[in-house]
């Protein structure tokens, strides 16, 4: 059994791993969002498409890197974990969508981030693109998802850790097959 300090350290490392996966999720979500947003898809629909793609990424890496299956506990069913992953991120999606609406339509946060248009134009110039003029709603649509990261990611971690990837303890009465660590194969004898 782990000591309190060991559990804290393991949870912290798990949070760091979740953060690393979260960075990839966020990049995938944001890139997909920007692609569709730049093609003229309304920002809320572009947000939904980015969500769908990034949660697949979250499930893949979450189950293999962050919340590895504990073999001393009940085995997970992959499709149930996938559904739970989507369900757990769904709260974050709704929160993200609501906050995005606040940043774009209510606060118009782009008015405080005009320099972002300059950064985008600098990147365009590197690749030979012509500079563009970015209006406040467009800048708000670009900056809003970045602000949301700091709210939504910690909430998603807690929901995933304690619900989507949680494993139940095996009851003491249950028979668990023993692991055979022998090098030789029993059929060869």
C-alpha cells in the first residue's frame, strides 16, 4: 500500500502526464478549430468539430499513458471508457463553449489582443502570405480558446481521474488468475 506522500507524488506525476496529453489535445482541438474557423465555419461549430477529434486523442493517450490499467483491479471495457471519456469531456466542452461565447460575443476579448493579428501576419509573411486585417470578433475567436485552457483542463483532469478511468477494487472473494512469470512455456513440458 502506498504512503500518503507516495500517493501525492504519483498523483502529481499523473497530473503532469495528463498535462502533456492535454497539450496535444489542446493543439489538435485548436488546430482543427482554426482550420474550420478560417474556412468560414461558425466558431461554435468549429469548436464542436475540434472537440470530437481531440477527445479521440485524449482517449487514446489517456488510456495508454496517463491512466494505465491497474492489473490488480477490475479490468476496464474499452468502449465504456471511450464513452465515459466523451462524457467527462462533455462538461468541459459545454463550459468551453459557454466561455467562448462570453469571450467572443459579450466581452469581445479580441479588442485587448490586437497584437495577435500582428503575430499571425508575421507568420504569414514567413510563408509568403499577404497580411490580413483582423477584426475584433475574429481576434476574439482566436484568443478565446486559449484563455479557456486555464479553466477547462484542471476540471477535465479531475473528472477523468475519478470517474472515466477509475477502476473498482476486486472483491476479496473474487478469483483472480495468477500470473505465470516462468520463462518456460507450460505446453513445452
